[in-house]
C-alpha cells in the first residue's frame, strides 16, 4: 500500500495532523516556520504565528486548542484570532513538539530543546484549567496517543528509538505508576515519530527516515507498513467520513540538495484511502 500526495505545499517540518470530526477537515503544522495549515473545500489556507506552534486539539466546530512555545491558545478557525488559555512554562531554548487530546478532555503536549539537547524534553498535561508536568528526561518526545479502552497512554523518545506506555486512572486519566517499554525499535535502527491508535487498539507509528507508517498490535507485534513517498514521515492521523483514510505529514529537515532531488515530495502531506479503522479524536475541554 502506497500513499499519494494530499497537499503539495512542502513543509520544512510537517507535524501534528488533526482531523476535525465536526468540520471533516484536516489541520497540520509546519513547526519551524510557525505555520498552521489546512485545506477547506479544496482551497489552501494557512496562518503564521509569532512563535513556534506544533500540535492541536479541537474544542468545538470553530475553535482549536493550539500549543505554542509559551501557551496553549484558543484559536478561531474562521478569523485566525487567538487568545491564551493556559501558560506553558517549558523553559528557555525549548519548543513544543508532539501533542494530542486524551479521552477525558485533557491535552498532552511535549517539549524539547530547539537543538534537540539530550534529556531536555518533557511531557505535560492540560486538564481542568491546569498544566502539570508528567514526564521529563526525554530528548525528542513523540507518539503521544491513547488506547481505545482508555487503559493506557503512549509516548516515545525518538532519539532512543523507544516507545513507552503507562497505565491511566479510569476516572481522571492521570498516569498511574511508571511507564514501561512497549516497543524497542533501536535494535532495528528505526526512529518512532508521531503515532495514533486505531479503533482496534493497533498503533500506527510514523518512522522518521524510513518513509513509512508501521502498524503494531496491542502487544507490540509488527503487523504491516504503509509506504510514504518521503523519507521523513513524521505523524499519522485518521480521517474521512468513516475514519478509514490515513493522512501522514512529512519533513524536509535534515535533507541536503541531493536528498531533496531524490525525494522531491518531502515535506508534503500524504493520504491513503481505506487504510484501516480509525476513530475520532476527542474534544478538548477548556
């Protein structure tokens, strides 16, 4: 199964795809260029922010929760205006990275050093108006996603090639106990980037440098891979009317002229119809 180009605008660091279930519309980010992008009725739209933005959840039909370097923002899709919802104190020289809404209406967001300094990253959770740090000592945090039965949350350190999972409290969604290793991909030389869990509990994990989205069952066994037409596949998302369509962002970061000439579609967003059985992302409660 090979994906095709959905949007041909080349992002330097495409990330954070989000399918808005009420609008039936895909949003995504070009992190380094501080942009939020979308397609609406076949037309291209984009917004540029004063700070790096990297991930979002949906609040209602007309608003997104957008993570910037210093705050979580309530963003008006129609007007482009935004206002602060909660401050993010992630430290100087850092930026946000991967993020996703959890099934309780919370929002997990990660941070990392702007030069990917070792162990400079962390994962935070916004819930009921407060931001709490959950995990630290991560170099490149990614793959934030949640099992459909709400029992576990997942996250990765791309730098170490490790995906971990942690039990979640059934009432509040807060982590319980210490995270455990779910996937150790370092021995295969694979770099787990963004990920999403489908309706059957399978993890669809974009693998930076491998040009693919790999699928693992709830026990961590490899099932299959979807080839993406650019080496730096960065994050998948399910969408479409029945959530069977797979989207995946890609990047041009770290590629020289020869690499870009060999892979001219790098940075574009790809799509594959009838890929699997996804599910809608939950709304963020603010």
